[in-house]
C-alpha cells in the first residue's frame, strides 16, 4: 500500500468541504421545518378534494367613545315628592283653609225677604254683593213706612252677637234705615263653624 500525503492544496479543499457541510446541513433542517409548519392538513371530516380557504380575519372594533356630560338636574339624588297625609289619612297636598264665600244672597222683592250668610269671626261688615241685594230688599212693596224689619239670627255668644248686630245696623244705616226699625230675633240652634244664615223680612209695626 502506498501512503498518501495531503498537500497544501488538498488540505484547503478538505476544509472547504467541511465548511460547506456545516452550513448546508443546518440550512436544510431549517428549510424542512419551515415547509412543514406552512403545510395545511385538512380536518379528518373534511373532503381532501375540497378547496381550502384561509380563515377569515377578525377585525377588532374599538369601543365607542362615551362623552362625559353632566346628568340632568345636577346629578344629585332627587327624592320623590311625598306630601304629608291630610286629615283623612290619605297622602296629598293640603290647601290652606279659605274663608267661606259669603256672597250669593237670596232676595225676593215681591215677598219682601232676604237671606245671606255671615260670620263675625271672619268679617266685620256686610260684603258688597249683599249690600246691593239689600237695596233690592228695601225696594219691596212691603216696605211700608210703619213696617218693621225682622232680622233672624241663631244663638250666638255675646261677642259674636254684638259684631253681627253692629254689621247689620251699619249696612241699613247706609240706606237711611234707622236701628229702631230693626227687630233682632234669635232662632233655635247654634252657628256651625262660625258661619250662619241671616234672614230678613218685613212685618207690621206693633203699636204700643
């Protein structure tokens, strides 16, 4: 057997071959791995001949912007409007008490009668509408020079009776009727809630 001795040129060729092998083997491994990862294997229940389409892309929609605006009524807590119960026990707004309407008197000129409502705790004088009806009452044919005017009122306290008589006397005085023609008669029963009915009529003058 003959012995071989590598020359300088041979050594260079061997070194080049080794370097190429070291470079090509890892490159081949990487290329194979990349090709294997890109290959798509259809599911078992899918027809291999069916066309394969890539999955749809999922578009992410940004959330809508919420404008920060102050809530109505200043954003505070508004408690419900709860009115205190009234005297009947039911909820509701209770209106302040108002004076009763003392108007709408009833007058009959031909019969010579007049009736109206009065309350000495609320008024000191006769209201304007009753005063106008008093003029109609005095125009009655029963208003003779010698007739007497009967004034019927319920049973009142001394203070309320004095106020009522004073108001009626003043109302007649405005029409020139003197107090001597007025005869106040107390009827049975008491006034309810300070409001009562006053009845006027003409009667013959009693001779002394």
